[in-house]
């Protein structure tokens, strides 16, 4: 359940574009930008109103999160859980971020009828999109896929007072479809605790905004053109956010082709197969980025029609879908609450 990355340069590009005039702030507050790396090689960007530099605190928090939820860190909580026989003990171990990600995953799995399920990790590894290495599948082994499906299902994990347990050793977790969004939310809460309420936080293309930008306008974020081979600077649309987060999932960057068959990184937890439909890009807009992150992946698994039906019964969740029609032309769908805030570029 990995996501394609939207370059931070997109947001800088949008910031330079003309925006609607709004009343300027009465009191001048300087804005500053901090940048760094997290989750391996992913770059984070934070822009906020305030005189204090919070980079050290942000870096420390992101490292703390990474040490609990990254499958690429052998000593991380999630890695120890994945490699355990029946789970891990909570005694003397800081599990706050690990537990919160499990809680979010359980909720989203239920809300999406398991189109999103973090226990899909064994299948993600099988298809070459996980921590075991990017090795392409040259011949699909249906028997192997079926054998891995027995380990998929969030109900195979339980949280007790002393232990996070799993029903069998083969059950493994993957938070790659929610961890970036979760980290963004945590950085936002950190800033708010420090009295910062005008900010934009971006990690790997997922974004959380509060308040307004330096020009006194609402923050405006870009969405990539969902075509194979498109540059990260190729923008299809821009969306104005009002104390909201946005996360986008698509299948046109992280994929491979074998014998004329294309396999994408979005794995269906029910079938065990990569999901590739005419829904090319799913952007979810909601308050917290962790949920937007996970919901976007779920929509890609559902496909266009099911995703449209699902999002329209969800409260406080908006969506912008880009899909291909029967003539292979790009079309869009926006929910009512976001339609007037979208500008096609």
C-alpha cells in the first residue's frame, strides 16, 4: 500500500501563481520554512508563522515515529512485531505511535469494508513493493497468493494490556499507506502546542494545513497529472484547503511491467492481486492527514464507482478523482463540498 510521491517543488510553484486577493493580516508575523529528511529518503517541508525555529523538535518527533512504524528499521516496533511468533510485549517499550497507527488502521479497515487493511504486508512483499526488496513477479503463483491471504485481516491482531498479539507468525503489518499522514498530523499537533496555528506540513506529497499562508490566503495544493511518464512538476489541478489535509494515491508511478502485463503497488487485501482500474488518482480531503492517507489507498482498491458511492456517505470527507473514460481521456469527479475549491490547470 505505498503511495506515489508529489514533489515539494509543486507547492513552491503554486505559491508563485496568482491567487485571489484577501484581506491582509493586521499584525505582521514572519513565516519561515524548515526542511529535512524522514522515513529514509523522503523530504519533509514545513512552512509556518512564527519567530521560533522548531526544526530540532520536528526532527526529533519524526525520528521517534520512524523508530516505531518503519518496516525498514529492523529495531522498529513494527519490525519486531512482524518478525515475532505471536506478537510483542508492551512492558518497558514506548509503543505510542505504533498503537495509534493500529487504532487508525482498525477504524479505516472497518469504514472501508477492508479495502484498506494494513495486514496486507505479506502480499506487498510478494509483489515486490515491500521491505524485502523490489523484485518483480515474473509468473503469478496463485497458490502462493492464496497461502498468503490466510495472514491478511486486521482482526488477526489484538491489543491487550500487556501485549500486542497476532494469531500466527505470518501476520505482518504495513503502515506505508497511513504513516506519512500520521507523521504530518503529529508535527501539526506539535506546532499547535507551541502556539503555531498557521502552517503547511508536507511529507512525500501528503499535506496538512491550518490557518493561512504568508499572503493571508488559504493554502493551495497541487495534484499531479496521472499519466505514466509525467513529471512531478506536471500539475493537473489545484485545491484550496481550509484547515484541511489532503492525500493522493495513484497507480502510475510505482509499477512494473512483465510480459506486457502491468503490476501496480496498490494491492487488494481481498483478492491478493494488484488493483489497476480506470481510477488513476484519488485525492482525499479531510481534517487529519492519517485518515486522508488511508482513505485514498482504499479508494484506489475500490475503483471509481464504489469509491464515489463510499465517499458520498462519509461525513467530513471530500474527494477529487481523476479517471480515464472509454476513449482513454482524463475525466474528473469532485464531491460537492470541494468542487468549488478545485481549479483545473
